[in-house]
C-alpha cells in the first residue's frame, strides 16, 4: 500500500524505511531541503545501527522516496503518518506541539479525497482532538481527514528492531470506535505484514488513552531509573553496593532488572521532556497533584550529574584547577549520536566550569557534541582523551569503553583514577591493574 511519513528525524526516518521494508510504497516528507536531499541519496543524517542499510536498499529499489512538497504528499496516499518533533517549550515545562499542528494545517487543505492522519509523535493528552479541529477547519468541503493516534515506543539504538518487531501496537480512535472505518482499515493494512510474520498484541482504544499510554510509559521508565538512583544515594552513604541491590530486587518478576541501571541517569530527547510535559498537562487538566512526584523524579535525576562532579573533585584532591579529566562518552546513551540533554556532556560542561581541562571522546557523537559545546576539549579516540589525564570518567557505556585495557590507559594517563558514571566497567580488573575505581552508588563497605 502507499503511505506518507511526515518528519524525517529519528522517529520519522526509521518509520518510513521500516514501512518500505514491510513492502509498502513510502514517501517521506520534511520541510528541511538539505535533509531531504541527503535522504534521497540514501544517507541517514544521524547514527542509528541498521537503518542506513534498509534506507539505502529501498531508496535504490524506488519503494522509498522523499519530498518537501506537501501537495505531492497529499496526492500520493490516503494514509499519512505524522512523526515530527514535540520538544519542550523554551522556558516552560509544556511540550511545543507547533510542528504537528503545522503538518495538519498545511496538509489538510491539499487533500482531494478522504484521508487518515495517524499521529505517532509523543503529545500531551487532548492533542489529537485539537488536531481534528484544525483538520476540519482546513479541509475542502466534501473531504474528510480523520485524525487517529498510534504512539511509537522505539528506542534510539534499537529503532529498526523496535519498529519491525514491536512489543505492542496501540491505536487510538475517536470515541474508541470499534466498527470498521477507513482509519481502522488503513492502519490495519499498514501493520498487517508485522502481524502476519511476528504477531504482537494490538490495543485499540480511544484517543486520550492512546496519547496517555505513551507519556505514562516514559514516565514509568524515568521513575524506575530515578528510584534506583535515589537508592544509590543511600547506598553510597551506607557503604552498600547499588548494583548488587538492583540484581537482587530485579529478580522479583514484579520488579524486573531492566531500567534499574544506576548511574548518571536519563537524558535524551524523550524521557526528560516527556515527564515535564506530563506534569504541565496534568496541571492544565486540574490533576497537578497527581504528577508532582515527577518533579522529584526529575530532581533525583539531575542530582546524579552534580554528584558525579563532586566525586571527580574529591578524586582530584579537592580542586579541579590544573587537573585534566578524560570524559569518555558524549551521547546520552550508547549506540546513538544524540546529545540532547546528555548527562555526559552536562557533566563535562560542569567540570570545565569548575576549572578542569576536560577532554571528551565519543565514538559517534563528537560532531554533535562539538556543535553544542564548542569550548570543551575533544579527542579522536579514547586513548587520546586519556593522554595526560589525572582522572578518567566513563559517562556513556559504549562497549569500546567497557573493553578498554587498563594497562594501555595507564601508559598514557597521568593519574590512576577511574570514575564509572554508568556502573558498566569491570571494576575488579581495573583495581587489579593498580587503578582506584569509584562508581556512583557503590560506597566503601563497612
Ligand atoms: C525512550 C523509551 O525507552 C522508548 O520506549 C520511547 O519510545 C522513547 O524514549 C521515545 O519517547 O521516543 P530512548 O530515549 O531512546 O527511549 O532511550 P532509553 O533507552 O529509554 O534511555 C533513556 C535514558 O535513560 C538514557 O540516558 C539511558 O542512559 C538512561 N538509562 C536507561 C539509565 O540511566 N538507566 C537504565 O537502567 C536505563
């Protein structure tokens, strides 16, 4: 079948390429000419493992095309996915929904026949209903554009796998309508290849529930991370080990070990802004008290970054003046080049402000990091970053850092102190090689 995907960022480009992989004819749409030019040449403008291969394959086969022309998109298909960004508004907690609104306002008047607009972006509850109003206002008479919601749960770094083999598909329809409609028919057809090859649960619900499923999922994940990080503060104070504790509580299937990774906490373009937008929206709806705990989730998370800086100062003997710190990692997590709200870069920036000479290395995110923080020092390899360093700080758990040879690092570094911001390094191996190993949430046993 034919479909369009509006937005060619991490979400939209992945969705477009994966839909082509499922056998559909896809037109990716964006307002950014330069980005569309690169995509037309089969180039992915960001790092996502596995995506370049399928994107190139389907650009070459002609099944995946790109345009900036909304009229061409309106003509191309009756099913239009919307995967544009909903960033945090400047100076506020609320999400900025301008980009989704713009897509609907620009596309609707160009439609010449009934169409279905499927929102995939993470939005405050109530957005779909508002977008339906915008569509109704703009469409030509006799044409119906139905807005439905189909939230996306993909993780950066696993985006292709998560899209092609999702845990669940959630479809929000107006009034939760169960009878056959054009929207249900087209969305079912789009996902039929997934359901035939590797079935997953499909939850059909109303618009508000579908919007809330997504923000609640992210808020829960953020809460789980901040819970273990709060416990890790107590572990440090009491001389306990948060990683052993997480293993032990995670064995209870009601709790589960995943997302109990204590350390520098969450960053990226989703979790931080989504919990803030959830609080803001709950407040607008008069349910602000229900979500105030998310403020604490946010502050526990931000406190981890400060604790990392304090630990570095401590390791440097009380001052960072005249000290060199190698910061390994700039991306908000491994297998990504995304530096949006990255704990690693935030810590590097704070260390630099406190007087340290900070040298950052990341296997994929260097260009993005340099663009965001041009004044920090950068290196072209992990060993180069460690050259002359008094302290080595691991801020993103890339596999190549975990596998670093302590002896090789000792040959270039000035000091022998390893600070593990992600509880990912083999601490005993480093200790045996003569290093002082310190990690967040792991106090000195008493
Ligand atoms: C997150 C959700 O996991 C996806 O389901 C969702 O679709 C996506 O947001 C989105 O809304 O688009 P993502 O931001 O790609 O995905 O990254 P995660 O894997 O969730 O990691 C988020 C942050 O939490 C990272 O900074 C990571 O280092 C941190 N984290 C994760 C921890 O600190 N500890 C953990 O145990 C797990």
